[in-house]
């Protein structure tokens, strides 16, 4: 992509009511724009990162036997009344009545819908186990949207559901999803911690939250820097010594990025999702539920990967792998070589952004730091005379002056490490 053709509306200043690091950087780097409080448009750079995150999620779930589907956003209120969650979620549910007088909600989650689907198509133990998932926009009427994508009315979520014939099967799938989540967050460049949590209105017997330590988080947890032990804050707690290594626990702020639940039969019993076992008995399906805040990950990644100059994208989620910076587009040789190396790298399969704007070098460097592409190729007139280009790693600011002929080899070597 040529920068002159791209929609990257970078800003020097952001609105005063933007108060978290990730929210500020997403605005300044042109990743998102607010339509109204708690509702955002994803611009091309932001959407590119979201698609990379979704790709990682799909890879990790598909290789573990999960199957993707897409469920309706519009859900009849009757499903929610059947489980009682229309009352439990109260005003969080966004409700409306259609022209025929039917009552609907805009889906904040899909336990009721997926259970209704499975009960009509799974009726034998031979069809179990089963893991289904989707990546979809959800809607919740939050009392106070804040921190940009961290707490919003409209957000993107990956929700997966496991269906088993017994508790042993549930525990196996729960462990499978636990491992998948750790791999997903690692690939996204996140240092996540896990906390045993309260299942809340979701129900079930066991629940774990995946948290990212960040100053803009909404949750408080206890954390041991020595052995990485993590714990929810217990109001009755009278000691802050780590039970594993006896070091002092510190209270830190974190963003919840994932939550998994052993639901058991909470939904299957109420909604009649049963199967026939080996003896012909009718048994409620055992369920698990596994959520990831996909749009929240965008914020969390930036919270943990930034410096004073801007975003530092981890390699696997970066909107582009390479940024080409010809410093003087009015110089014919610089311009020609910029387009040549862009074409060569694009043909090699690299995702490349070429800054072909007729801007000063300082403007280009500032924007390069801000949008955080992992590796940049700087083309200057003096280096070009020596048949050399400069490679700069965004994260470390490490610089390499290399021969143009060997640039592809060096680029490949660096990108594999990012």
C-alpha cells in the first residue's frame, strides 16, 4: 500500500476526555474513531490488526478440533426468559420490539442461542464431544463506557462452546481451551496471567479469567513478581504473603481479555438439550463456555507494547510487516528505488507500506514511530550512492546499514525474530 493512497489519519493531539494510553495511541495512529460514546469505527490499520488477531484465534482453535459458525445477533427474548437471564442482566440487555410486536435483544452473548441450536441437532452420545465457536459483534448497554475499546457498547468477541457427555469430557475440553488461550495471547505479544474467578451470571462450577496487567484496566488482582502467582482480591484477606513462595503480593490493575467457564448443565437442563447415552437414558449435555474480547485485545496489545513515541506492534499482529521510508521523494533515484524495493518485497509476499508522501523526513519518522510497524527500510540519498539502505527495528531502535543486494536476506532474518 502507498501511504498517499491509504486512509491513515494520524493526529498530533487527541480529545481531552481520552485518558488511557491505548485509547490515545489508537486515536493518534488513526486506528479508530468514535461515532458516539462507546461506539467506534475501525479504520484500515485498526481493522488489519483485528483480522490478524482473528486469524491467530482461528488457527489455534481449528487445530484443536473446534468448528466455526455464525449465530444471529437478533435473539428472541423468550430464550432469555427461559434461563432467567433477562432479569439477571437487566438494563445491560439492549431490547426492542419489531413491527409485529415481537420482543428481541441484541446479543450480548450466545449461550441461549447455541444451546437452542444444539438441542435440535445433537441427540446421541455418538455426536459428542463437540466444540463450536464464532467471532461476532456483541452489544451491551454498559452503564459507563470507558477506556475506548476496553469498555464499549458494541464490541467484537470470540465465544466458543463445548458439549460433552460427562464431566470428564468437559474437563478435557476445558484444559484444551486453557492451553489454546495461553498460545493465542502469547502469539499476540501479551504477557497474560490467569486468575480463578467467580462464574457470576454465566453460572457453572469453575471459571478462569485471563488478565493483562495494565494501568487502564478495570480489575484489581494480587500478583507475585517472584513466582508469577496470581489471585483475585479477597476482601477478607488478612495476609498479602504469596502462598507459593512467601514473597509479598502486590496489588495490580489489569484488563480482562478472556474468560472460560465450566457451565455444566445450567443451560442444557432449562432448555432441554439432552442426548441419549449408551444405555438409552436421556441425559442433559454438559457444557463449557470460552470467551475472548477480540476488540479488547487491540487495546491490551497496545497497553503492553508502546513507548513515548507510539505503538510497537508484535510481529504477528502488525498491520504491515515493513515500512519503506524514502526520505526525499523529490530525488529521482530515491523515489525510483523506493518503488522498486516496494515491488520486489510485495512480490516476495511481504505486507508493505510505502511512505511516498512529499513530507519532511522528521514528519515521516514521527509517523513511523507512531503507527509502530515492526521493521522500517530507510532510503537516504547518501546511503543510496553507496548502494546501501538502513534497516531499523521499531521495538529496539536497533539499526543496520546493509548492501541493497543482500537486503532481502537480512529482512527475512529480522522478521523471523520479531
